[in-house]
């Protein structure tokens, strides 16, 4: 049993119908794969990134030091677009 992913499900963080949820490295970071092909990146219960098609969009908003470390580690080697908290990526605000 994965308590972090269970926590996301119980808190109704996982919007729409998730196809798959994958824990990434840390026990408090997850990728949520949706049926439409979008991928949501959560740090704790914060939506910190979205993949639409083949492009990642990550938040520039400052969160906890752990979330900042997770985003920096996750973004290495990936082509990402950093967006502010007021920018919308598809139907998501990150």
C-alpha cells in the first residue's frame, strides 16, 4: 500500500479519471497519467507541472525547499517551459 498515492486519491487531488499514478523518486512526488495523454506532476498535494503532448510546463512559484529540489531534479535533462502561477497550461493552473 502506498500511503502517499492513497492520500492523493482520498483528498480528491486526482481530478478527472487517472489512468495510472506513478511515484517518482521521492515518496512525496507523483506523475498522474490521464486518459487523454496529459500528465500531471504533483509534489505533495501541489500541482507543480503538466505535460501536454511532448512538452513539460513547470511552475516557477516558490514552494517548500523540498518541492523546489524535486522540480530541479525532475527538470534535469528535460526540455521544460517555466510558467508563473497565473499562467494556464491547457485547463490547468500550476
